[in-house]
């Protein structure tokens, strides 16, 4: 040493590296190494077991563990902690499941070693073997199953229930679909599956991965309308066998013809059909005489219908029978008959019978007549009239009718009595030929061209009580007779006086009024007008014709005179005033009248 040396000593505590390791598998230790662990101190590690693993043992460095914490003993040297893990088999998440969609693969064990899976899902089974001496776990799971159901449309066919109503996920089942007659399968579909034909009417669902409802629908096959057996026929009633195929329409028409349609279905064609009603001939005939039967209202009648006709009995006859050979006619109303239902050709015959007629006396029966009765019978056959008054006869009944006895009496002549009255009611005698001033048959004098009028009365006086002898004739009552003529009593002034005419033999004398009927106690007036055209006296015979049996023609003579019209001379004359001229005219008229009177006397 060549110089002094100072030595300085520094001291430090030893430290060591402590490592941690895992024996086998099953987890890890953290940290893997702890450097600089001071001498005579401890250190810790944390075990991190894999899922399903736990610490089985710890060795080296005097280490112990509690839970997953590993603590070393005091470190005096380098050392290594070794951790061993063990695992009990633990079933995975597929264990106990009932809805596994496929064979378990990855979720069989959450710890341990999975064994092979056995079974087909009902259930599947496997085990999870333990590691490093751990226990094994037995595990199982079931496959997911789905419900399969079927339904069909209301008509047209059937769909069976599936061969299996519960189907494993991913599997399939079968069912059958059958169309009814006239129908076809329109569709077979599933809401979550896709069925398809397997063979014939057998279908398969396809892979089932959810509950599935399968529906089958059917469609009707096209059907062409076809007329039924009544088509083209002649029928007794409306057709009923309308269509052999298709839908029938309403029948229209009254049989001439009937028509209808058979409509095709589901696009099928339509058929037009018709039929005609059976018709029959109806005829009428009458038997003999006694009435008539008309032709029927319709000579051709539809089957099961009817027609009408009239049957009329002649006067004195009644309808005896109205019959048909194949129909049954009856009265409909009055003389109108109905044939009844006609179901075959029918001839209707009417027969008539004469009515019994009782003899009935005619209007002359019981009467008082002036001549032989003629209105003998109002019914029945009249016999000859016997007698000359009274008369008798019979009205014989016809067709077993009774006979009536009839009679009539001869009537008395009932007439008026003619009386002609002139001036002051003085009688004018029948047959008088000399005009008289006293009774007015002398009309007087007038100038030529100036009419002269005189009126006369014709009376029909009533009988004076007690002036005649009464007699009774039949129902005429008490009458007075003035004589007889031809066996008849003649009664005057008990009836009407009928003036049939009043005439003048000289046209210078004209008649007005007086004709007609004058009742008993009555009178009538007529006028004689003298209208001369020449000067001088004239007469005329007046003739009255009446029903007076004693004086049927009453005559009397009337007379009158006509003075000429005086014309003054043309020589000059003294002038006269009007008064003087009138006086002169009167004087001349009187002179002329006096001359006429002188000639008559």
C-alpha cells in the first residue's frame, strides 16, 4: 500500500424474487412474479381460477391460501409458489332446458369436460367430467316442440288432423287434404310453415320451427248448366225437373211456353230450357130443342184450367142437364157455366125439358064485353069459345099443367043522348026542315060578303031520378034502359056522347067546333057561319053524327038571306054628310030584308 486507505463499508438487506406458477390448467396466478421481496418478509399472490375451478393446493415458499389469496411464508431466499387448481364438473346453460332447438354442443358444461350427448331430445343427456380430481355432473336438456293444427274452409273438402300434433323443432309431420265431389284443392298453406304435397292427398308440413296452423281452401269446379228432364216436354203442370246441372232460374210464362235457365256455376256455361203445357179441346152440343148452348169461351184449354159457356133455355123450357164426357161443368153465375178442371178433351152436352104450364085465363076473363072475347088465355092452349054472351072457354095446361075455366058477359050498350038547343035554349028537333027565328035556325039577313054567325048547343043530359026503370047487369051496377038492340041493353044518358062529325050541305054555311066527347050532364057548342057570295035566300042541312044509338045521325035545316050591295048612281047628287050616308045604308038593308020575308011567306 503506498498511502493511507480509508475503507467505508455500506450494508443493505437482501431481497429476493418470488415467482408464482400454475401446475396444469384451471386458472392463473397474478402477478406471475414479485421481484424485490425483502428478506424475512412475506408477499401475496391472487389465484384466478377458471370458471368451475378452485384452488386445489399451494406449494413452495411456505405459501398458504385463503379463498383465492395466496400468502408466502417469510422469504429468506429465492422461491416459487406453485398453485394447483381442480374442477368439479358443472352442467352448462343447456342443462334443464326444454326448448333446445338442436342437439346441445357448446353450452353443455360450464365446468368440466363434456361427454358425448346421447338421446334424441326427449331428453338429451351428457355429463361434465371434473378436472384434477373434481367430481363429474350429470346434465340433460329437451328439444323444443311445436304444435301443428289444421283447418279447412267451410265447404268443398276436408283436411285431416296432422299425424302428430306436437312436432320437434326442425322436424315435420304429415296430414291429408281431400276435395269433395265437384271441388278442387285451391290452396294449402301454413302461417309459419310451408306445407307441400308428399304423395297423392298426403301433405308434409315441412320443417317446423314454430307453432303452425295449416289451412286448406277449396274451389268449386266449373259446372255447365244442363236442362232437366222436363225440357222440351209437353206437361200437365208447371215444370219441376228444371236442371240436371247448374242453378235453376224462376220459371216464367204461362205454359205457352214456360221458360227457365240453368245457370253454369264457377264460370260454367248457361243452358236455356223450355216446356209447353198440355192443351185440350172443349166442345159443346145441345140435345134436341128447348134451348141453346154456346161455344166455349175458349175451345182450347190448358190442362187443369177451365173455360166458360152459356146455356139458355127457350121460353117454356128448363135446363134438364149439362154434362161433360170427361169434365164436370157447373153453374158459375146465371146462365154462365164453367167446365170445371179440364184434364182431357171434353164434349159438353146440354139437354132441355118443357116446363109444366098451367092454363091461365086471359084478360077477357070475367069481363063484360061488347063482342066475342079474343084475349082468351095468358098461358095454356085456348079451347073454342062457346055461347053468344055470356061466353065460356078453357085454357088447357101444357106438359101436365092444370086447366083454367074462363067466361065473359055481354056488355050493355052504354051511351049518351043527343039534344041540340038553339036561341034561348029552345030545342032544335031532329029532322026539322023549316028554319025558325024562335030557335035560331033562321039566321036572318046580311049583305053579300058580310058573314052572319049563329051558335048552337049540344047537350048530353043526365038521367032524372025516377024517370026510368032500373036494371042490374053484372058488375056494371044499376043502370037505366031505354030499349034493346041486337040482344044488348041500350042505356042512354048513362055514358059519354061522342060527336064524331058536324057537316053542312051548303058551302055558304060553314061549321066550327062541337065535335069530341061530351060526358053525361055536359054540353058542347058549335057555330054556323053564313058567308054569302050572291044575293038572295039560302038554306043548308046540318048533319051531326054521334054514338047516340037512337039518333046516330041528327039533322036540321038552317036558312039565311043575303041583300045585294047598292051602288049609288054616277049623276051628280046633292052633297050628303056622313050621318046621312049611314042612315041611307040602314034603310036599304031593311028594304031588302022585307023583300026576302015577303017571298018566304
